[in-house]
C-alpha cells in the first residue's frame, strides 16, 4: 500500500471518463460557484474594515497636515488596525472572483486568447494592491506612541499613492472583461453586452486617479467626489452587476457541458 | 439582404429602436453623471468663494469660447447630415459631410490648445486656485472626449472613403450619438465657466 499514487491504465481512465464525467463537471462548477462568491468576502471584509472600522468613508483628507493625520490614527486606535487586518484578509478573495471570470472568458475566446489571462492577472494584482495598501496603513497605525506624526503621514500618503496610482491593473482587467463580453457572438450572450460598456466606463473613470497626487482638495483629491466616490462607486457597481450574470453564465455552461457529456 | 429581411420580419416596423449600440448609451449615461458631479462640485465651490471665481472668470477669452461653441455645434450638425445621407445611400455626400464634421472637431482641439497656451502664458495653471483647477480639469476631460470622438469619426471617414462595404449603420449611429453628447457637455460647460456671473 504505502504512499505511492494509484496508477491507472488507459483502459481504466477511459472507463472513468465516461462514468464519472457528469460528476466531475458538477464538481468543477460547484467550485466555480464557491469561488465566485469570494467577492462577498472581498466586499464584506473590505468595506467592513476600510469603511466601518477604519472609518475611511471618506478617508482623512489629502490636505490634512501631519498632526491632523496622526491625530486621526491616534483617535481611531485599535479599530483602525483591526480594520486594516480585515482589508488585508479580504483582498485576496478578489482574485478568486476574477479566476471564475477568467474561466468564463476562456470559453468565449479561443485557446490562444489572451483576455482570460489579462482578467486573471488583473484580478490578482488588484487583490495585491488592496493587501499592500492595507499593510502600509496598518504599519502607520501600529505603536502610535513611538511614531512621529511625519512618519504616520508619510505611510498614510504612501498607502494612498499605492492604492490609487496603480489603477491601470484594474482598468486593464475591466477592459479585458469588456472586450471578451463583446466578442461573445452567441445569440443570447453569456453576459449582456451593455455590461462591457459599464466596464469601459469604470476603466476610463479610473484614469482620473492620475490627478490625485496633484490636488489636495476638490474632486480629484483622494477623498474627492471623482477620485473616491465615483471611482469606488463604479468599482463596486461593476462587481455587483457582473456577479449575478456570471452566476447565470456558469449555470448555462454547466448545462451545456453536461449535455455534451451525455 | 436575406438577414435584413429576417430581422424585419422579427421586429415590426412600428417598434422604436434605440439608435446605435445599446451599451454606448450606458457608457454615455455614466459619463454624463460624472460630468454632472463635476458641475455640481464646481457650483458648490463657486458659492463658497464667488468673488475670486468672478475675477478669475474675467481672465477667460469669451470670444474664443463662443467660437468653440459654434465649431462644435456646426460639427454635430455635419455629422447628423452625414448619417442622414448615409441612410439615403448617398455615400459620397455622407463622406463630405463627415469630413466637415471631423474638421470641426480638429478646429475645436486646436483652438482649445491655443487657449490653454494663452492662459498658461498669463500665469494661470491648474494650480492657480479652485477656479482654474476646475477650468483646466473639466475642459481638459472634455477635450479628451473631443479627441476620442474625432478619432472614431475619422476611422469611419477613412473606411467609407476607401469604398469598403458598409455593413449597417449601428456603429456610426453610436459615434454620432457620442459626438452629440460631447456637444451637449460643452453647451453646459461654456456658460458654466465663461458666462455665469
């Protein structure tokens, strides 16, 4: 017996293929559905930590001086730290969601299609940006009694620059998703074509974040109407719109695969 | 032709169809909401400091603003005429109208760049207070829309002029609708920045 892997003959494999195929297909799609729901963890822990416990809704303003920002971190204390731990925990679940979209896209494009990879990598990097920003803000919130206000301000600035100026990863992910949706030539597309245009709008709105380092007040500051409310509002809107359609797409693809398997 | 006949059979002629690609309307609706947020934000900032905004407004070139408005309105009209001609299967006429429409877009862009250059030479930049931040950012974002629109219209112009077969007008309708939105946004931007006292 031991720990050696079970070796099957090609004949045994062929038998397994025909008898267990529907079971395997159902298993695959069950995993895909669970992974898609990863977005609930991302949004729940992300918003709970970022907005709820850290109180970054809106965040302390870009024009605040070092004492103002350090004061906020001192006042918020442990709840800000817990909020950032939650954000860092929730971040990676975004790539689970993206991995499912990547699989759906791979069914739309051909085997050499690059959009599914763009979707997956964009998701992974967006998750990484979320986690890294949370870690930087968490560092700023630790040992507040021994950190100078200038250090806290520098870390806080760094977190925001990391969070905002890296928008191109997410925009490319959304462009990949949008072009894939438009390439779907089924009579009833897996995801409606208008969703692609909502993705393009979100990707284009993100570009406003390039202005963030240059304006400490107004709509383009990191707490501003465009750079914060419009950009993040659209980001969560696209997650909320895509997820139910992706769920339905999985059901259709599962039915197609089960029919093909006999 | 056969496909067209089948489509017509499926959809009664009385049924109204939104011009262009549906999704482009979603994009434009969102775009207009974002501009509306900017307009509201500008008005709110103006109410807090009307004196400074009024002084800054007087440094703008009203005549150039008016000329730009005329350029965009005329360009929009030319694009509408082009679509009209295309629907009547008068391709050469459509190409000519579209060419004039594109020239209007280029004219607007060149005029805007000259205006920016004059403002910057006078020492006004996006960092010279709230009014100029809004002025440069809102007109700058609008200019990006003008450039995108001009580029898209130019693609249609090149394709039509090359004599390539035209498969439906949905794509061009979308471009034309987008171009009208660019026009509409300027019609709000112009009075907001240049005229409102």
